[in-house]
């Protein structure tokens, strides 16, 4: 069975390696981004260049969008020369951005009017897992559409789980982002406490990582903190966007989220301190500043 022709819109920190993995897997790819540099890089690897979102859709059976936020997705899909202007009946749109669940439903409804099926399929794992194709993909939409593109998703992720109807993917991502943010904040509090008390944070990390406190977040973020490396795999400003979507959704359904609200204030303080583009592991810098100590290698 011939592989589907794929269009890919959005070649940022996450999108570019995801597109590269599709090329490596032998898919025909047409790409577009508002910035020419990543487009040139992916085209050099074997993709075709699309002139705009409409052009990408015209040349594709499946269109993937990987964009920063809800307005970007609406612009790429719904605006003049957007995806829906070029898509044919039967085209499948997979939005892998992290956006508000209600926006995913809105875009899907507009797509359905044009005969286009949509899945919302946000990801977790950051840049390292985007590069090695081991992202966790949370999918909302029709089961039969999911099965049509599951092989494509499995090229980019170690897992792709259908969690419910359209919007469910992004609802799951919001739950994921609350847990990740609180994990990083807890790790930061603990490591700064240990360091300020005179205990080697690297040894603390090694002692606790195999027990109940161990986590993927701990293993991903403590080594970076020890190196003082806050180069973005996932920027604080993007996590702020996700938490804002979580807080808005919580308000809509009537759920209290006091811990998420608290870590949002920490991230906003870091943004005000000029650290919006740091990795979200840089949350530790908030605690370091208050405690006047840095969690770093001590030997």
C-alpha cells in the first residue's frame, strides 16, 4: 500500500525534527513555515517546499500542523490561503500543536464543512524525543480516522493513544502540562533546599531517583540544572500558554487548580525576569534567586 503524501506546516523546535523523521521513514513531504531557514534545511533533506498553507494542502492527503498556539492554528487552517482553501474532500488534518480544546473543536467543525477530517494530536517529550521519534502523542477524533494515520504518528512517537472525541487530545495535554510543571517545581524546591542546607544536590538526585520520588521529569531536568543548562527544549513562555489554557478550561468546567495557579505565578515571575525563552526546567532559577544559592555540580 502506497504511503500517503504528507504536508507539514510549522518547522520550529519540535516540528522540524518531526518532519525530518517522516522523511527518513520514506514519506513524500511538502513543508511550509513563515521562516525560510528551517524550510531550506528540511527541503535539503528531501522535502518539497510549499508556497503557503493552501499550497501544502493542495499537494497532500494528510496535513500536519505544529504551531505555537490557538491563533496560529486558526490562521494556518481557516484564513485566506489556509489549509481549508487547498484541501480536498477526504483530506485528513492532524493538528499536533498544543491549543485550547474548544479551539480544536471549532477548527474541526469548520474542516468538516469542507469534507476534511481532523484529529487533535498534541505531543509530550520536548525536543529530545522529537529528534529521536519517541514522543507521546495524545489523540482526539474519530477512531476510523486515527487508524488511517496511526502508522504516520508512530514514526514521530513511541506511543499514539486515542483518548476520545475531538478536543480530547488537547484536554489530555493540559493534564500532562499541569503534572510536568508541578513536577519541575517540586524538583526545584527540593534541590534548592538540599543545596542551601549543604548537601550535594547531585548525590541527592542519585539517592532518590530509584525510589517513589523518581520520575521522567527528575531524570530529564536535574542533570540540566546541575550543568546550568537552560537552553530551550520547551520554552517557559510556551508552558505559560499551556497553563493558561488549563486554567481557562478549569474555570469553564468548574474545577479548582490551586497548584497549577501557583506554578503559573512562578513562570510569570521568570518571564518578567527575562527568562521566557529558557527551558521550563529553568523554573529552578526562581527558587535559586530567592534562596541565593545555585544547584550545580560541586566537584
